[in-house]
């Protein structure tokens, strides 16, 4: 079988098995770039929800670029990997300023955008502009490792480039988008990690690992990442006027720019906070009279970290008057400034609490508290 015949066989198979996900049915480069960003490390069902939500809220590149980072983070809430949302927003602004408000149509220009790596550049290039470049995601990597019978570590630039060159040798230049989708679909439904169904595979007649009967050794198993363990203790403190204290996370750590409750990060699992002083919040009032009560626990596994989260609650009555919270009837923006403390902790009403982007664990906990 020639390369040409192989391409025909794979594309015919794809024509019979293709999915009608909305991002497969559009040729709008903005919608395609958005879908590729949202779908990274995301299940299809979740991706569908967020894709539609984002297109409803930001129907054009210009509307996304004009939004604030907080607006974008608020829409992204629950999807995780929040740095992706920040880079999505930054890339939209770059495209408005440097590409006349359009998603660029070359691989080099795509790769130069914030948050766009080799995979996304190839995917957007192939799906939106018909560029013959293979978008090597996990599924395609597995399929091609077996097909070419090669072990490649995609984390190493040289090896990734070698795989890209090999992959681009067999891509269909007539239908590169469909070719990519076909390989992804083969990887997700036939050439699966543990139970590949080679006898159903349109690549079988030329697949080297199959012909050598050595499929399961390919590709190399992923190296296990050692997770860094962290212990977070959050305080849900509500003052006598029903406002809750929050702070914004800084740069250089997870959840950059998102909001959270006052936090103590402990160095081990043994630590338990007992008073407002532990959160360095004694300026909020006579803390000796109040003991925060443990009211929830959660564990979150991020790509490189495992977070053990404990939530404490404290409702302050009339006796506990935060020093800076005397004037309650001023507007929100004013209140936000006036109620900031040196530590960055601010008092906000429940209405404004709902507007702010929080990591998903905090959002769930806060919503539960607010419902009570
Ligand atoms: S023949 Fe088997 S191992 Fe080769 S690509 Fe198809 S499913 Fe994967």
C-alpha cells in the first residue's frame, strides 16, 4: 500500500466515523483557537459547556480582548489550569494589536502567541487554514509511536521535532484538518493505551508495531510526576454586616490573580489553626472571643501539586467590629478600596462575592456557606 492509498483509507474511515462537535463544524479561526485552548486537559462534555459559554459571552476576538482578566477568569471558573485563561486573554490582545484583530495564519505567528505551543499552532493551522502540520497530542503520539515503531520523549525538543517531521511526511496535504481529526479519533477509540483493536484500524496494514506484534511497548510510559504536597487552611469569616473577607492571589504561584479566602499555608499535615491571630487577622476585632470552627475539607490534585484544603468558619456578632468596616452604605468600588487592609484582605458583600473568580474548591465551599 502506498502513502496515498493509506491516506485515502484513513480519510474514508474518518468520513464514516467523524464527530459533529461544534468546533468540527466551524471554519471560524477564533472559535477553533478558543476550542483548542479550552479542550486541553478537559473532557469533551466539559469542553462543550465552556466552549458555548465563552462564545456566548465573548462572541468575537475583539470582545474577548476588550474584557478584563477578571471577567475571563470568572467565565473560566471550574475549568482549572487558570494560567491558560490568562494567556488566552493576553493572546486575544496580541492578535488585536499585532494581527489586525485576526487569528494569524502561519505556524510561526501562531506559535508566538501567549499560550500557543506546537500542538495548538498545528491544530489551529490545520483546522482553520488547511496548513499541513500534524497536531501531536497524546492520542496522535500513541498512534504514531506505534505506527512508526519509535520511542519519542515529546518533552525533549529534538525528539519532538523528529516526531513532527515523521508525522508530517504522511499527512494529507489536501485535508490536513480531517487527517488530524482522523488520527485523534483512531487514538481515542481504536489505538487505546491498554486494549488496541488493531484488526479494526485503518492503519494496520502499515503499522510497524502491529506488524512486529510489539504494540504494547509503545509509546514509552510517562514518567510519574512527584506531586508537591501543600496544606491550605482557609478562613470563611463573615462580619456582623454579612460581608465576607477575601484576598487576591499574587503572581508566581497557582491560581494567579484569582480570589480566595484568608489563607494560612502550613508546612505539614500536623498544623491546626485556632485563632484569628493565626491568619494574622487580629486587626479584624477581639479575636480571643472567637474560635474558628472547622467546617469542611477538600483535596485537589493539580498537575504538579496535591492540595489538602481545610475550611474554617467564623461568624462575628456585633461585638466583633472590623476596624475598617464602619461605613456600610458606600458603593462597592469604594468599599473595596476602603476596606482593604495592609494584608490585602477585603470585606465584600455576598453579591460581589458572586462576581469574583475563585478556584473551584473555594467557589463550591463559599456557595454552600452562602446557601445556609
Ligand atoms: S494497528 Fe494497532 S497499534 Fe497500529 S495504529 Fe492501529 S490500533 Fe494502533
